[in-house]
C-alpha cells in the first residue's frame, strides 16, 4: 500500500524490513512533497471546483425551495382536508336532522291519513269534507316532496365534498412524489 502511494520508494527485495523502514524514515519527507505542477491546470481545477460548488449551491437552494413549497402545499391540503371534514360533519348533521324531520313527517302523514280516512268514513257525502281532505292531501304531498328534495340535495353536496377531498389527497401524493424525486436527484 505504501508503494502504491509513494512509487519513488524503492522496493528492493534484498533489503530487510528494518532497512526498508529506515529508508522510509529518511526519504519520507521528500517523498511526501507534492510534485511541482503548473498553475494553469490548478486554476482550471479551482474554476471547475467553484463551478461545481455553485451548481451544488444552486441545486441545494432549489431543493430547499421545493421543500418549502411542499411544506406549504401540505399545510394547505391539511387545512383543506380539515375544512372539508368539518363541512362534511355539518352536512351529515343537516342530513341527519332532515331525515329525522322526514321521519316525523311520515309519521304525521300516516296520522293525517288515518284522520282523513276517519273523516271520509264519517262525512262521505259532504262536499266540504271532500274539499278539505283533498287540500290536506295536496299539502302533505308538497311537504313530502320538499323534504325528499332537500335530503337529496344534502346527499349530493356531501358526495361533492368527498370528491374534492379525494382530489386534494391525490394532489398531495403527487407533490410528495415530486419532492422525493427531486431529493433523489440532488442526492445523486
């Protein structure tokens, strides 16, 4: 290994190990002196070194910028996700309340239908009762249609919010993948 590093050192086979070490002690300082080199290649190397350092600094700055952008994007996506989840909870509560109201309306409708049937049985011949019954039925149908439409509207909005959350998560995964790719390139 020493002969590879210091080719000027003799490797005579006839020397003993002690003599060889003595020669190494004596010639060591001379062997370690760097060979004279022209200033031109060294300045060329220095210029290349400066250029490499600038490139490394530039890549490091770019990587830091990507990290910052990724952190901001992750923050924004987390905020968006939290907002969507909160909104989803609000809409779930509204849908639940609407379903309860619809259930109550159905109970009311059933009760009113029982009353209508009772009134029909008692006052079948009266035109006024027929008119009143018809009016009640129309009102009940309107109420049921409005409640059903509102429930469907809430369900559509919840589905839209879920789709938005899925798209946001997909963008987050893409941003993480791009940042990992940039980090890998910088490491190379």
